[in-house]
C-alpha cells in the first residue's frame, strides 16, 4: 500500500505484507499481516509512531522520502517487539538528530534488543506529553498487552489512539479502513485469531486497557497491524465479548490417532455430544492450524483431548495441544481426556499436570483398552452426559 493521508498532516507510511505466512516461527498467517507506521507533522516537530518489520525497511524509508521528510524529531515505539521497532536503528541512521521517545521499560528493552545507545532516548510517562506544535502526543501506559512495556499514543487534537498490537489483526489489505468489521467476516476472524494468539493469555489486562480506550473515546483507532477502525464499537465490543467471563455451549475435541482406535472413540463421542445438543469443534492435531484451534479456545466451555498412548504417555501432538491451552490461558471451564491404550500408561496424570496452572474442572476421563467395544460406547455416552450436566449447571445449554 502506498502512503495514505489519514487526516491533515497525519500519514500512513507502513507496509503491507501479503506474502508472510508465519509469525514468530509459530503463528500461521492466512491473511498475511501489516506493520503500520504513522507520521504526524506538527507546526514545529515531526514524529513517527512505530516503524515496520526489518523485512519492509525499504518501504518505510521510501515512504518517508516520498513525503520529503528531511528532518525527523521523534520516533515513538509503543512496543519493543521487532516487528514494530526493528527499523529504529535504520531510521536513526537516516535521521541522526532524531530521538526515540518511549517509556523507561521500553527504553531498556530497546537498548537490549537493538543496541540503541542511551543518549538517543527521551523517556516519557503518562504525565509527560510532547507537543509537535498544534499536535499533542499523550502516552498511556498499557502494560501486558502483550509485553510489560506496551503503551498507547493518543493524538489529542485529532482524537486518534495508536494502540500498536492491542485491537490489531494480522491482515494485509489494499484498504486501510474498516467502517464496520461485521461487514467483513474475514476482518472479524483475523482480529479474533489475533486476540486468541496474542492477547488471550492477558485477559485481565485486556479488560483494564479496554477501559482506558473507553475513557479516551477516540474517533479513530489505529493499531499497528491490520485496518484502522472508524467504527471503534466493532472492535471494542468484540474484545469485550472475547475477554468476558462468558463461555459458550461448545466443546473442542482435539485429537490424534495412530491406528484408528482413538479416532473411533472420538467419532462416537462427537456424535453423542451433538445428539445431546452441544456444538462440537473437532480438530485433528496431525494437521491442525494452531490459529484456528486458538480461536475456538476464546469461547468454548469445554475442551476434550483425544490421544492414544505412546511410550507410556500421551502422543506428542496431544501434549503440544495441551501445552498450547496451558499457555494461552483460555476461559474454558471444563476439561476431559479420551483415548486408548494397549498395556498401561500415565496419560491422564501427564496431561492433568500440564493443565494444573488453570482453574479447570476435570470431568472424569475415559481411556479405553484397545479398539472400543459396546461397553466402551456406554462410557463415552456417560461422559457426554457429564459434559451436558456441567454445561447445564452454568446455564449455557440451550
Ligand atoms: Fe506486533 Fe508484539 O508485536
């Protein structure tokens, strides 16, 4: 995307990355991503809010050249992660008089991560706005969405809030604006996927920072990934829903099967749950998109891991999925395990230990010897009944 004027003397100078398919060597990017960078020109000073990923350095520099920016006073990183900060050294080389304006935690991290020298920084906090001349930048500390140093920059006169990762989406597009995300389920899904992968472990902080956004009541929300929101209600209401304590009448069944026993167990169990009025999200862990799995963790009341027994424990794919649940800390309320074994094992203890950091109620697992028989199907029906009873207890069974 070329440069885009957002308002008088405010420009989008970032980069769209349509081709990137993985982030952090972990997160799939079905819609690519963008690294949004914003230039704000006051009557006296010029500031750049966030830079871009180092792979898109030339795009940012060409955009600044195209706007004839000969002097840059401030570079403002809202976050130290390199997809936004990684080009600060390049920009400092291009504009040696420029100073990096950020909070003290972010400063320390940038000194460590990018080896930027101390004298290049100006440290700010919530009580230290800076004036560009007719444009005032305020800094709102927003820790732990998703690193400890994260902050928002608020452009007072234009009522624009720059939130960096918060409220963002990995979504590359030729269009910078979104009027109402519900008009595009792709944008809604990209934002939800992003929330699940990046923000969900920090749900309590998400809620606190949503309140800050509400108090400021900005007319535009400009994150550093994805579109700019003209209708902030869309993204704020979605975040309120995702970060609330409410769960939905959904069960995630995430399984792996080696020789068909666990698959037969899973298929029967899914059918039983469905018959009893529960919505099931089924994932074969052999070829799972962890983003899709994470998204379902935003809402589901229950997760059931399905695994065969391998070397006296759960299959490594089941361990990986369970570890993902552990670190993403969803609001899921109940967990159970189904699967098969040949001669013994510690699958249940092993997976239970992995989830011990979460306040999940364990619904008694069903681990079956060999291929399931009639009596085993009864056990699976009983387990489905127990799930139904739990969903009913918390009032989500429709
Ligand atoms: Fe987009 Fe946490 O970096």
